[in-house]
C-alpha cells in the first residue's frame, strides 16, 4: 500500500467545485457505514440462511471480500476523478459510448428502485411484528401488500416535498440502524452466558436444493451481496469532501471492515439462537425479530426491535428513491429520456414526473413480489427484489473494474490512489461470475426477468427519445440551414 499514489505531487484545487466542502473523514466514515447498513441485513438474513443452513455467515463473508476488492477500483477512480457522477462518469471516460453510459446510469437507477421496493416489503413485515399480526397478515396477504404500497406512497410524498438529505441527519439515522444490529449481537452474547445459544449450528451446511457446497454458497452470496452495496454511492460525495484524495481510501476500507464484521456476527448470532427453518420462513416473522425474542424472552426487545427495523429500512427506501428520481430527471434533461420526465413542479421545485414514474415502477414490483410470496412455490421470492438489486449492481461493478484498467493510460495531474493491478482483474471476474445464472438457485432466476423488463423499458424510452430528437432537430435545422443537419444529428447520436 506504500505505492498507492502516483508520482505526481500536485492535487486538484479545492475550489474546482461549486459545492460546499464540508465533509471531513469522520462524517465520511459515518456516511459510508450508514449507506451500507440497512435493508440488506435487516430483511434478508433469513433468506440467506435458507440457502446454506447454519453456515449463513459464509455468504456474508464472501460478499464482503468481493465488495472490498471492487471498492479498491472505486477508490482509484474517485481519487483520480473526484467528481459527483460515479459509475456513469467512469464508464463514459473509459469507453466513450453514450448508449453504454446510459445503460449503466439506468441500471444504477433501477437498482435504487428495486432496493427501495425491498425496503417496502421489509417495512410491512416489521410493522406486522410490531403489532403481533403474524396470523392476520400472512405472507402474500392483502394487508401486507397495502402496507407496503402505502409506505412507498409516503416515501414518494416526502420525495415530492423536497426534503433535503444532510450528512448530519445521516449520522442520526446511521446510529439508529447500528443500534439495532448491535442489539442483536449483544443479545447473542447474553444468550451464551445463559446457555441458550448453540454455536455448533453455525458449522452446519445444508442446501435445500441439494447443490454442492460451492454453488450453494455462491447462490447465497449473490443474495447476501445486497447487504454490502452502498459503498459505491459515497463517491457521489467527492465534491463535498474536504480532502477526498486523502480521506476516501482510509474511510471506505474502514467502513467496509466495520459493516462486514457486524454482518458476520449478526448472522452467527441468528443461526445460534433460532433454527434455520424458522429464520427462512416468512410466516414466522422477520428473522432478526425472532432472534431478539429467542435470545431475551423475558425482556421487551422483541417489541422494540421492529420499530428500529422500520426506521432503518425507511431510511434506505427514501435515499434510494431520491437517487432514482434524480437520475431519471438528469437523463431527461440530457435529452436521452423523454423531456416530460424532466418536468419540475413550479412551487415545490422537485422532479414530480420522475417521482411518479419511479414510484409506479416500484408499485408494480412490490405487488408482484408480495403476491408471489404468498404461494408455496413463490415463498422464496420474498428476497427477489434484493437479489435483483445485487444482480444489477454486480453488472455495474464488473464494468467499473474493467474501466479502471482501461483508464490507467489516462494520466491526471495530481496524486491519487492506485489499486494493485490484480484486484480489478479479480474483481471483474468475481462480479461477472456472481452475476451469472449459475450463481443463482432456480427461484432466483426470476431476477433476470425483472432486470430484463426494467432495462427493456429504459432502452424503449431511450429509443423513442432518440427518434424524437432526430426528427425534431432535423426539422428545426432544415428550416434554418440544411448544411448543418449532420452536425446536429451527430450531437444527439
């Protein structure tokens, strides 16, 4: 790591941005930890355990390793290009193909919607636990569906009002999310002293699909990876960091280490206290609520924890829907999506059409998954949206890892982090492998259908916009000067 910067001593001037550089290393660390923590571990611990049995910690550990390898690529790129554009910027600089850049940006947007939809499902489950409606609000029932849809409608309303997300607010939300997971771990330690925990179960591997150990862990890892995503969002804060080149490498790797450790400890505690069959059964309630109830049966933690869980997933949903609607708005303003998606409300000054568009997609995903989870064959699809989020981002991470190697030839005039060359190669191969159909169970294959429909919608909108732009600019240019037609058409290709 001693050679993690290039040989040029200059750094980019701090004034190269219109944004206020207010984020120091501690706030950046809290932002990264808060962005990673949330829906993944709160909602999908039981589903991961259902894939591999007591060895539920193994997929979280593998996901942590793959995410950390990819983080090295993001660190090189964010310190090389400290701008708030993320994967789309890196893709455009590396490949220079506008349509490919659009696909990456739209994929990131879709991952935000699927993540928020997962949070809506989890919110409904935690609310059921809080009010003890396990039998009345069964998996796939109308009450759960209505709660999830109502929750998403509230998120859309908040989004429309233009509630600003500040780093200081994120600190509070992060501490609440973190407190819930630490509560699970401390209850596990308490249960050990009371002789209630059986950690021998954490070494038991059991695949319900009779897969080999390798492929069963791979399938569970593709799901557990959803719990590790979020670190990539922090690069969008680069222009608001006081010293992104110095702070990002230390804080991102530290944040990943903290969250990875917490996830492994939580999964170990869950399996030691609750049988895997109950953890993976959506009819038994949220997995982590079961854990705190089993570990401290004479204390009210099982009544408190669902409210913490609701707060955690609500934060994730709002952040992701804010991101998704703004990405749609930005692409519409760049004339790669229909201009109507870029309309801004006159009084609220928020992209209301983009908010309605992304919310409508979320409604469709929520309805599909909640209804499917009510059948015996579809009970495993409760984790479908989380897996789809991971699938979409694994594809993006594959591209980013390749972009790092291509951009090595682009020398910039300041010091920046340099990842060991082997890591982007390993990262690209591992992310591409985890994105493949061999890394998923039969039930998880539905992820490709959802991802395909979402991307097909994006390509359709792009094509309609491209055709409209060609016709509009061709007609407008013809009326002005036919000799300039090719210039305008090339601009919008």
